[in-house]
């Protein structure tokens, strides 16, 4: 199986001044292109001894500070981030022959920010955050549903569900952000912003495909 990508050249002169501005451009294109869940991203973490794991989560916010998603802090990714802050994100926009690859360090967002987002979630998703001890073994699906239904009896549709203390936001502060565009004959364009710690600015480098 092989796809021949076709598109115009992606040049350094096309780039925005900073990676988050460039991400905003491409994210807008991905939304306009009708992609299913363009905010879906692969989050890769690793244990301190280098054993990796990956999963798909939904990006919920981004700005100049970084990329934010929400999770159970006791989940596998939550535990791995607590032990090793360095993570990678991948936005695989295959239908547009585009990818964005981010590496950086992760930190928890403040509880006020977490609470503000939690209030925007559907009532059922709020209950689900309590019902699931994410990444831990469970005997059956029936057991999970029983937990959920018990929570539903405790917190009706019109009642405020408290924010779980073990659940919240994670912000990935980027150190590198690569923008990949596919081309014929695997001569892809790969332009990567690299943070300059001394100036807190960015330099751009082109990578061989």
C-alpha cells in the first residue's frame, strides 16, 4: 500500500513567526478540510527507564504557553508524566498529507483552569471521570456501568458534579514543533521550530525527509 502525495512546496518563507501561530494556521485548515476530530493527537510518554507508551487523546486548548489535554492523573500516561515530564505529540492529518510533531515537557494546569474546563463537559462525561479508574484492571464492563449508574443516582442531571481531585489538565510546553507536508517520491517538506533557551526565541531548521 502506497500513497503518492502531491502538493505545492512548503518553504521557510511560508512559516509564521512562531510555532503556535503556524499551528493555528494548519489547525484552521484541518477544521476547514472537514477532518474527523482534527484535535485528535497521539500522546507518547515513557517511564524513567525509557519504556514508551502511546494513546490518542483530544486537544482541548492551545496558546503560546502550549498544548492542553485532560486526563486521570492516576492513568498510565499520568503516572509516566509524573515520573518523566518529557512527552511527544503527533497530529496525523493524513487526508491533507500533513503532520505536526511536538516534543516538550508536561506540567499540570492549575485547578481553577481544570475546574473551568470540567464545567463545560457533558454531565455524562463528568460522571465518567469519576467512574473510571483509568488504566487499572476491572472485572467486567458491567462493573464499570454499575459505578456510573450509582454516580448518576448520586448526582442528577441538574446537580453539580464535583471535579475529581485525581483528574485534570496537562499542558505540554513545546521545545520543538515540526511541520511535515507530504510530497511525491517521499521528498517531503519538514520544517522544525527549535526553542532557543538563551533568548526564549525560536530557530527554524529543515530536515531531510
